[in-house]
């Protein structure tokens, strides 16, 4: 059985307010236990921001791809210190 690689997704920067709102809405749909307002406060705050830890590399890379597609700078770092930026 193959070992699952896990890591964390980090939001490095967001270029503008419109992109912050898109990202907050996107993350609120994924993480339903947090409100849009809670996520928006985090996204508009200090960067870099670790969004999730212990995520599989497949899911982490998909999240990074989606965030980068919206205009943000995000990356996935494995627990082995491998960096994936898209």
C-alpha cells in the first residue's frame, strides 16, 4: 500500500479586495463549520496564512490550483518540505 503524503496549504498573498471576497466565499463553501465572516476576517488579515494542515497532497494541490486560478498566491508544502506552487 502506498504511503499517503500529507502537508499544508498556505495562502501567501491576495492581490485585491475582490479576490479576497471570492476566496472567502470559496473557502466558506468548503469549510462549512466556519462562517463566511470568520473566513473573510482571516483572508483579509496578515499573510502568510496556513489554511489547512494534514491535507493529502492530491487535495492540497487541487486547493492551491483553485486559489491560484482566482488570483491568489498559494502553495502546498508537504511534511517532507517539498514545495508545490502550481
